[in-house]
C-alpha cells in the first residue's frame, strides 16, 4: 500500500522529502475552524523514517513540524485515536464509511454538479490510484429506513454501499463479506437492540425539555429530570447518550458556540423513534470505532464521516477502552468544556461526580 509523500523546498535550494510513518491527530479547535475559514492553516506534526534532506537520506527517525493548508477544506473527517485527520493522512489508509459519505459518493456518481461537494470530490481524488481500503459497514448498520434493518435489508445496504464506493473509486480495495461475516456483523446490531430501545425512550422523554436553550435558573431542575429519566430507562447516567443530552442543557447561553449535543441529537418537541434512531446510530458508530481501536490498535479502521457534529463528539469525548477481566470492552471518555460551554472546570467536575455516583 502506498502512502502520501511530502516534499518541501526552501530558500537557497534546500529541500526535505519524506513519507510519514505517523501523523499527530488534530483536535476540536482545528475541526471547528473548518466552519469559519475557507482554507484553514494547520500546525501538523509528522514522524518520518529515513527522510531525505537536500537529496541525501538521513537514517533514523525524525519529527517534522509544518504549517499546512490545502486546496480545499477537509471533508470527510477521519476519526482516529486522539482526534481526527484528513483522510489521506491516516496511516494505514483503512476506512469505515458512514451514511453521509456514501450519500456524497452517490451524488458524485450521479454526475449531477454540486458546489457543496467540491471539497469532498477534491479529497476523494487522493484515492484514485487505489491506495486505500473502504468498508461500508456503518452505512449498512444504519441503513436508510430510520429503524433497525432486517438481516436482508442490512445485506442489501452493505452491497449498495459497496457499489457506490466501487463506482466512485474503482481501484480501491473494498471489504467483502460472505454469509458468516454478514451474520456476525448483523449480530452486533441485535446485541445493541435492548440498549437501543432504552436509549430511544430516554431521548424521546428528554427532547421536549431541550429543544430550546434552557434558562440558567431552570438548569438544576432539568438536570434532575434528565438523570431521573436515564435511571427510569435503566441507563447509566455516565453514558454517552446522557452526556449528549447534557451537552444540549449546558450549551452556550447565547448560541454563539457550536453545540455538539444539539447538532447531534437535534431535539424537538415531537421527537419520535425515527429521530432517536438516527441520533443513536451516530453514537453507536463512536462506540464501534473506539472498540476497533482496542481490537486492532493502529492497524484498525478509522471512521470517516462528513458529519461535523459526530466528529466533534468524538474529539470532545476522546473515547478509549480496555478489556475487562471478563473480556468485555469497557469505555472511558472525557467531559470536556467544549461539551458544556456554560460550565467552568469546577462545575464540570461536579457534574462528573454527580453522574458517576
């Protein structure tokens, strides 16, 4: 598999050429700048082996810091351990793709001009030579029906995703499944079903409380109600779905700061099971991506998405996981201020203690 090669030329004819062995992930500030700047500049850090300086190989490992901007704003975002990267900078180039990535590929394949997909199309060109592996599993898990798919619907969606990827990027490698792999992947959906039902009830209960920004004087009342509903639905208060709801509660009082929870959950007065399914599908993608990093480490697949709310939640939570003594995956994540803009550090710690206990 080929990797991106960089070459920089400096004054007095000096040059640096290298193939990165690893790239330090970017974080939330860099992600949110894609909303504000047409072409943001990024401070990148690369680790390279045997770099060439002025045409001569320098044996060993080197850390290279560079300011970079691209011809187009990054899209999609590849979610990696510790943050995100533009897709071509991910090592290895192995990607799980979600519903919105496949939808964008379908639009490109249709041949219909779209100014909105200009950036997406530019970044996809990096894979025209077949340097990456793609897997449409998140797309198939979510489907397009806004409900849990049947096994047949799941298989059909996976094949549809495969078709769109292959048409858009003919030389790439695409994960292929036989019946046993389809059954194993679908079983993961069934394993989540009980929890999904509980979380769906929870979101339908709390959404009417959160569809408008909450006045400070009502915060404690709504917090108590959210925790009550979580326990009533048999959901741990310290869980991602509850944290996402609390991100709506504690968003910026003036609405000037990107609200991760609000953009992801999209609360409204009449919140039905289909709206809950869409939101929970995103949360499940985060869990699957984090689990994959536990199983496969740096050789795992990065989740690729065009959804900046999903990418923001990933970066804000910075989820990690370990295997328990029973060989089950246990997740830990951060409660960062980007999730709760109206809370200070001490208030976030108090919230953490409240949820944990």
